């Protein structure tokens, strides 16, 4: 007995006195002993001197062996009650033993000793005798009912709670270990199946929240003072813990994520699509093997990019851990990124060349739209429509660009680049040719004898248009000097007396012829060059050298690098039609006046081996400044 229960012990002991006496009687009767043979005469004689006890002994002696066995059972039940109360403190056992002992003793006592009612026994003694089972049963039940079972129950419940806490901790550990092992790489997988990963995380959190809730319930039970309530609550917690199955929960989450991944993989990796700058799909099947196939960790070594979804789905179903799936997805993503980077790298120069060609074709269209010459229709036929089968026009260039795009989307990058660059060069040639033709009106109005043909312009284009020039002007004859790279003009059947505007000697003669003419000097004040270190000579006005200046600006713009702060051109490196005094001085004058474009323009000498140097304005690039100057000159003088 581990707690204070003295009254209950005394009551139990008192209840056992008649039971022990009945037990002794039973044993003596069963083994055939009498009080004399057992040496109990000194005790038995005084007891049997009481009439009621003597009559009871006689009745008991005549009882059957079954009755005696039941008295033995009653005594054993009483002893069991004491053991359950005082030794093991088992409430249910104590209640059961006490009830069995009390009920049997009560019933058997009145059943066996019922004949005493007709014996010659004093009534008081008979009443006292019959009160024995009543008192014994009452004492037994009092002892078990008033025993401090609440403390016992609380102590037992506390022990049970400790065991339940250990079970709960084991299930938590099992879940966390299995979850961490199974669901690796969730961050990567969230890119493929965000909903599935969210469900897994929420499912795991829900399970852990349930564990936390049970843990809180255990803590609350420990604070209870009512043993019965604590025991009932403990039973509920135990049932809930028994219902927890970490493996089953992991299995449910696994199935849900596999389904989500299967759908996400089919969507994301079902087909590898790379689109170009033009919105068209690349036919990646034409890429080299190292680009179109990928090695998947844990899967096949060579999988076509259009079939990785099948391999990833298979891995999702077979892998013990989703970490293997995540590693495979990362490998596929990295490979796809490398392929896209490769395609973008090869695409960039092709797109740039195509854009350059298209921009030049737009320039060509603008040039032709702005032309107001009688032979414009022929220019459109030759340069744009490409009516001459031997000469490529803008329509042919656009066809080339379509072929370049087709090759690009077929991943034939070298062919695409070559075709696009050829188209860009051809477009540049058409622009140069159109620029030359746009200046012929001013040339003819100024009655110049010749016009230089840029080296980029094939003679065949000029030959195809010269007849239209003749037909467009009365009294003007134009011929093509194929060997000299010039167009020669005669007016009313007479060749012009002055040479081309780039003829320095003719310019010097004109200067001396007009030196004494006051009116002439006034009209050509802009044509007199008086720079430091330079001889004062006549320089043609811009209207007379429009084509040369435009050609010069185009050449400067073509070779200008946007990263250069200062650009210097050596005159001996320039085309012959550009490296003339008239052209270079006009370029220097016009560009120098564009203060928003150029900080300085310096023509060191108008004749080789000199140079011309351009310094763009602050915040401008040489490329932008040269392009803007070119445009402004054309708008002003054409």
C-alpha cells in the first residue's frame, strides 16, 4: 500500500474475520478433521457453548462439498480484493473481487444457515448471527469504494501518458524521416507541378499539426485532478495515436504528387519549343546530336528533347525519392537552357543581318518615293521590282531574306547567315545606286559633264537605266563609260565644257576666269576656301557636288564605329569620287555647322596624303552623328 488508506484496510480486515472462520471450518471438514483431532478444543469449546454457533456448526457439518468449495471461493475472493487494493492497486480487480466475495457470502450464508430459523435458538443470537454476512459485505464494499482510487488512477494515467508521448515521438520521427527521404527537391519540382508540391507541403503540415494537437492534449491531461476524466481523455488520446499511420500518410502524399508531376511533365516537357525573334518555331530536330539529346541522371543516357517527358514520367513512377526526379528535371532544364543559348547565339548575327537588309530596303523605298525624276518608273522596275532577270532588285532581296529565315528556322545557321549577309550587301548596293540616281537631276540641271559611279554599283544597273535617262530629258544624251566608271552627259549634242565637280584643275581655271567679276564673286562667296595653310582656290558649292557629298557621308557612315570617340579617315583610303577638294571641303563645312552632332570637324588637307577627322558632340556616337548629318544634307540639297 503506497498511500494512506488505514480505515479501508481495517474495514477489509474486519470483513474477513467471518470469512476466515468459514475457511477454517471448510478446510477441517474437507480433510476430515474435528476440533479435537485438530487440537482446537480450547478454542472450539467456548465458541460452541453459544447455542446459535453450535447449531450453525451442526448445519455446516452436514453441508455438501460444493457448499464448502463455495466458501473456499469466497475466502479467496476476499484475499484477492486485499491484494488488488493493498498490493497492486488495481481498482477494477478490487471491485470485482469484493463484489464476488460479498454477494456469494451473503447468498450462501443465508442459504446454508436457513434451517437455523426453526432451531431452538434465542432470537437475539439468531439476529446477531444473520447480521454477520450483512456486515461483512458492507465492510468489503466500503473498503473498496472509499479507497483513494483517484490518486491511483491519476498515477496510472501519468504512466500511460509517458508511454503515449514516446509513441507519439516515434511516429513524428518516422514521418519526418520518411518525408525528408521521399520528398527531396521540392523547390525544383514546384516549377513543374506547383499545385502538387503545395498539396504535399500542406499535407505534411496538417499531419504535424495533428501531432502537435495530440501533444497539447497530453499536456492538458496531466493537469487534470479528476482521475476518471483523465483516464477517459487518455483513452481518447491513445485511440487517436493508434489511428496515426506515418507510412500511409507518406503514401497518400506520394500518390498525389506523382499525379500532379505526371500532368506537369506532359505540359512542360511534352515538346521542346524554341521560338525565334520572328515568333516561328525552330526545327530543333536538325540540331547536332549533342544539342538535341540529353543524358538523364537515373534514366537513359541519350534521350531526344521531344521525348524527355516519357523518361521523366517513368522515373516519377519508379524512383524511391522525388530527389531523383528533381535531379533529372534540373539536368533537362540546364540542357534546354544551353540549347536555347546556343540558338540565340547563332540567331543573333542572322537577325542583325536581316534587320540591316530590311532597314536598307526601307531606305530604298523612301529614296524612290522622294525622287521626282522623269526616269523614276525605270528605277522602280530595275531596283525594286527586279523586272530585269539579270539584275536583282528589292523583291529578290526580300526573297533572299525569306530564304534566310527559312534556313534559320531549320537551324541551318551558317546558310542563313550567309544568305542574310548577301541580302544586306545587295540592299546596300541598291541604296547606293538609288542615291546616285537621285542626284542626277541636280547634275543635269548644273550641266555637269560626268558623274562618278560608286564602286559598289555594278555597271549593269546604270546601263539598264541610262536609256530611260536619255528619254526623260530633251536635248540630253547620257552614255555609260563602263571602263571609267562614269556617266557622261552631252547637252544639245555638245559636251559640257567643264569636267566633273571633282576635277580640281577645272575648278582652278574657273576660279581665275571669274576672279575679276564682282557679281560672280558675290554669288560664289561660299565657294572660296581661305583656310590656314591652304591656297585660296574656288570650291564648288554644295548644289554642284551633291552626289559626291552624299557618297562621302555614306562611306563615312559605313565605316564609322559606334564605340569610337574620334574618327580619322586618311584621304588615300577613300574612293576616288570622295577624295576630292570640292567634296571634302563641303563635307567639312556642312558637318562643322551641325554643332549638335559634331564638336569638331578638321580637314587637315583636301588632298592626299591628308586626313579628315570627326569628333562627335557630347553624348553622341560617331555613328549616330554621321547618319544624322547624312540625312540632313540629303533633305536640304535633294
